[in-house]
């Protein structure tokens, strides 16, 4: 639906701003502020506890070792998600971590950091973290836990061989943890070890992980794999995909088959929306099509499925893959059935990709291919358990619906939970031990490809706490259950034979954040059974039922980040929904059910019902509802509690990620969803451009178009040596949102809560607009491909002839000689004329003092180089001016000229695909100057003559000629 179509019935255009934005009155009570932002008098004094760890920590390899007050230092460490590590560099201001960046030396990061890594620094200071050991309702201490788990006492309860002892862990690839578990098993050979996480790597015993080399793949096929935007190695894959996409010889081509609509699907050149039950048939049809195209079999010359358009799509994709044999790659989603993953393997083998674009590594995760490690269901079925240690995770909340974890915890006399929060599982356990945040603890971790890193703390524990390794050491009867000592002892044994000695090894590993030569060996092939299991017949779509998909939320994942207000307020990439989840339905499915976005549905299966609002999303397969996990929390995390719906409650063990035959009914209730998509309208102009490979963007100027002349009200300032500018490549941007969270962390951007978002008061300086092609006007948007979609990061364009500057009565917004559109906060009187006159709608008015009730602990995260704004001022992107000025001063102190590519902004630094490039237009070798000359470069709303310093590079649609020609999406915004 276009803006014009949305015009009101009396013919007027809809307002530029959301209707609630100028409504008077506070949107959040003080109580809500306290709940969301976590102010707490009980935290007074923690500020003083922000000190470095007692042990020696070492700054990143390129940083000078000395400490200058006020000058931040960077330390390498690693964060794990679902057990696998991403290497990071963390900025520390006088002993307090404030900002997370990627570690350029780490294979899972290459210098980028995703939304979870960026937001993890806020989690460190979350005042809702638990802070006391608890036994029953009483406060206890670590010594009491040590007595409970001391070998003699433990042996009397669990038996001499540990028959009554069970350990439940999250997936882990920590060499130290794995070694400690081996020692626990030595001491207690009959003890059971179980692993659980709702969205970790496949749990069917397959020990091999696919490791595609996307830098060499001309054609990529993804089978329900959101490999560009989710999963522990996605930053690397997004980087590699972007490298090949921008390489000479033309862009690669991406095919995506999926049920929901993901950032990877939106990035595809061709996309096929299918029901989850059809995936196996589709994969088998593709294999048959490839074999036929290569003349390997006398199989039918075309894959066949029920519908003609889908068959034609599959035939074209199979032929394209076959034509690129050895230069293409097929990836399957980690939560797909074993059959789909085997079919992907067979496709790669058939296409000769193995050892060229596809490799395999042994999974570094504990339990992969190890039958002695049990599952959560095995544990729930266990009897005669005396002592159960739950070392991380929240199984009471996120276990499959038919696994009775709460019943298990009631049966076991001694239950000990280790976690950051008193969450649902902690509350069901007799004992709770606060866990250390990764920025507070020592440890180690392996990445997806096996590369090992040391985890070093940047700050002494804020609230006390312990880590899983210390508890395991207690159980194993170790003499010194201190993580630092355990870690050194472990690596001393492995690094002792290095010629340079252990100390040099230790220092190098801490400084670089990577242990050299520790990646797992790559295998060129993986066994494929001679006969791949036949695909299961797709379930029949019974009238009145849906197939429902459970997916990890791109923001709060499985719920572990649900207390993080930055992530709650981050718009979901495809729907722009904040603060909650909803059942995503295609427009056709919604029309069939007679529902609109916000209408509440009752989804039922197996005697269980979930009530959830609907949201209409172009691109979801018809007959499917997609639910994101991680909401409907009920623990002590006050920010998370009551936000959204607990989707996991619908899914049993046998259908953990997709459930067919789910009944659906409207309840009659309606919810106002906290969406950002309808805010900040651009009135039907064409802000995104899409071109074919090698095609330049249309130049209206050259065609004698309507571009206005620059407004000659003010004379340009004399130029400074550097002229700052940015380019954003829409062909590289996946819409993942890492840049948004990076900007929020760097620039002290506040959260406003769900009511604030509903009123259009979100404060993000950088937003990501999501454009969909309009099915009514675009043939390529029709099924089976689903709509074309483009994500466009939108921030202050730093116009040279800035419309905001002319209208400010107090000159609070002015132009700098190096090209920045500046805000002078203490001049701003809040007329908001500038915001009205900004055609890009990127200015944010600080309606309330969002920082007034900031707790002492949360205040520790704030960047001291950036003003924390009070109410009543206009805010917007500054091009991270603090970074520019810091670099200028550093160059001046060093007596040299600042180079054009030396400064980067927070958003550009976080971006895994390097879609955002920042720098100076002056100076030899300027990258941003080179990109501005690209034939794909254009200025948004160029016709207004604003001369923006931000230029976009058009999205490329590398269409397969055998499929319907694609055309550019119109500027219409989502129907949501
Ligand atoms: Fe993600 Fe932003 Fe980069 Fe786009 S520009 S890929 S949204 S980090
Ligand atoms: Fe935010 Fe800096 Fe990027 Fe501007 S340049 S959007 S202030 S991170």
C-alpha cells in the first residue's frame, strides 16, 4: 500500500509524524521507568565496585599498555551464544566496559559485532541480575554451596559412583569445561550429563558442521537457513557473502527457500515461500533437478511438485546450480530435519562443491556425536536423582511443551541453579547461585570452526557470582576451584611444549583474543548415505488449521536477552515490531481468516493453546504462522516480565520447530502493536533504487528531470582539511540491525518503552526502513517468490544545504566546516521546526528526561565521550563526532596528518557486510570518495537539492533470466 493510497478520505496526505508524537503528558509513570531502566536505590555503592579484576588482564595487541586517565583501552575477549564463541574487543573507560566491537583477528567476527554482542554490555549492568546465593527463601553463601557439593557429602547422597548425580548444561565448546566434565566423570562415573538449549546446533548426534566458503560461491541456495543474520557464525558468513557479491565478474546469485520471511530471504535474488512440511519435498526435487540437468540420471528432466509455478522455480534454480557446479553452494538451516540436511549434503556432493565451496568440521560442542551425553528429555525421565546441577539455561521456561522439567525439579531433593537471573528455573530450584557475566569472568571458548579463545574479564564482578567451571571443579573435588587458576592450569598442560613458553603463550592469547592454530581441521567431504531417506509427504493443509513455525527471535533469541531494553526496543528486521511477538501471517492467510494486524488469535494443538496477536507480513508462506520465541517471561527480570507471549508452550518434543494442524480462531480481542514501520513517512518518494548487474542508477538530472537547485540562503563555510561523508550499499545491507544497537550504545541513545514507541517517540538516531514491492503493481512480487524487499538504514544525511538549518530560530543546528550538520544542545529551545523541515525524518525530539531515573549501575555503561541529553532537545546522528575529534587530536599529538580512512563510526564498525563506509572525501585513497563515484551511487530525495553527505549504492537484483524479470520495489511501505 502506498502513502498515496493511505491518504485520508478527504484527500489529505497522512501526517509526516505518528499521531501520538505530540500528545502531552508523560508516557511512562515513574514506576515504569524504574521497571524498564532499572533504577534502584539498593544499587547505591555499586559504582564504587567498578574496578578491574585482581588478576592480570592485557589490552588488545595494538594498544599501548600504559593507562592514561580518560583514554579508553580495548581488551580482547569472547562471548558465546548457544555454546559457540564470537571474538570481541571491548572498550573500557577507566575500568568500566562501555562498548563492544568485533575482534578483527577472530574468524567468527572479522571485526564486526551483531545485535547480541552489541547489547551484551547493557546486560552486564542489568540491575535485575541476581546478586545473592539463595537456599530456599533464605540468603546463603558460596561456602554453603561448597559444603553441599563437597565430595564426601555428595558421595553420601548420590552414591559412590555418582548414580544419583545429574548435570544439565547449556551447549558448550569450552575446552576447560569439557576437561572439567571429564574429571567429574572420572570421579563420578555413573553421573549423568545432559545438554539443553532450545535453538542450538542439531541435536540428532550429527558431529559434522558444514563450513561453506561463500567468498567462492557464484550461486548460493539456502534451504530455510537465515545464515546471513542469525546463528553463531553469521557475522562471518555475511562478510564472506558480501565479499563475493561485490567482487569482479558480477555479483553472486542467492536463492532462498523458506517458510517465514527472514533477512536472508529478503536479501535473495529469488525466493520461494513454502510450508515447513514441504521443505523435504522441495529439497528432494532440487536434487532430482540437478541430477537431471547434469545428465547423471534418467530421472525426470524437471523436478516436480504440486504446483506449476513452484516447479518452474525449482527447475530454473536446479539448472542454475548445475551450470555453476563447483562454484556454488547449498546450505540447510540447522533446525531443518536430518533429511533436509542430508539432501543439502547430497546436493553439494552432486555438484562437486565439496573441497571447493563446501567444507566440513567436527562440531566443537560437547555432546556432538557423543551418545553418553543425554538430552533434557532423558533427564526428565530419570528417577532416583538426588542432586541436579542446572549450569545455565532456563529449561522450565523453554523446554518442549511435553517435557516436564518443573515436575523433575520437584522430585529431586537437591537442585542447584546457576544463572544471571532468578528466572523461572531458578525459582523452581532449591539453590540459586548468581552467574558471572562474560565480561566478569575467566574462561575459554571455541568458535564454530573450532578456533579457541580465552575469555578475560574486564571488570571485577559487580554483584558477586561464580561460573560453571567453578561449580564443576567443586563437584570434581578440585583443590582450587578458582576459574583463573583452573584456566591457567588447563592451558599450561597444552601450551607447555610451545617453544616460546607458557607465559608468552598466555600473553599472546589474551592480547589477540585468539589462540593461534587452534581451528579444527577441515574435511573436504562428509559421508552421504547411498540412499537418502525419502522425503516425508507434506502434511495436508486441513481447513481451519495452520502450520506454525517456532523461530528464535532475532532480538531476544530464546528469551535469554529478554531483559535487555535495547533489544526489546530494536525493531524486528522484517516486521519492525518492538516489545513483543506476534503470529506472522501472509496477507492471503490473514484475509482468509478475516484478521488484521493486532487481532488476537487462539492457536491450539495437543490440548495446549497460545493467545497471540496477529501481524500481517508479506512474504510468509500461505497457511503458515511464524512465532518468535523468547517472550512471555515470568522470572525476576522485570523488563522482560509480561512482554509478549510464550510461544514455546505450543511445541512438543516431536515438533520442536514446526507444528502442523494447529487450529486457529479469533478471540475478538485486539492489541495495539508497538511498530515503527508506519512512523516517519517519506510521502511516496523513491528512496530505494534497484538495478540489474552492471546497470547504473537512473540520473534524473541527465534526463532533464526535476531536481531543484541548491538553496543559496547561506554561503558554504570554507572547507576544513577533511570533509566527512558516508556511503551505504543497499546490496550489502541485510537489515540485521547491528548498526542500530551499535549507535545506541555509542551515543547514549535512550529507550522509551512500548507506549513511547506506539506514540512514535522512539529515539533511535539510525533506523532501518523496510520496503516491500507492491504485489498489486509488481508481477515479480506475486507467489511463489513472495515480495521483493529492501532494507535501508536511514540516518541524518548531513546535507550540505540542510533544510533544518535554515529554520532554526536560535541556530541550534548549524553546519561545521568539515561537513557535519551539528546540534548545539544547550541552544535548542524545542521548537522542532528543524524536524518538520527535515525531509528524511531523522530528527528525534527528547520529549522526556529518559535518563532521569537511570540507576547507578546502568549509568556505568554510558559513553563518557557523549553528552547524556536532558529533556527538551532535538537529537540526531552526529556522524559519531566524538570519534572524529578524538582521531584528529591523536593525529595531532603524533604530529601527522589524519588519513581519509582512519575514522569509522559505530554503525560502520559493527556492520558485518561493510555496507556502511565512512571517511573523508579529501585525501589520497579515500574509500568513501571512490564509492561516491560508483555508477550505483545516488542521493535519497536528490530532487530536493539538499546535497546529502550520505550516498546510497543501489540494490542489485541479479535475476535468473529463466525466471520472471524482477523490477524495482516501489517506494510503498509494508502493509503492516
Ligand atoms: Fe546490518 Fe546495518 Fe550492516 Fe545493514 S548496514 S547489514 S542492518 S549492520
Ligand atoms: Fe549513529 Fe554514529 Fe552511525 Fe550516526 S554515524 S547513525 S551517530 S553510529
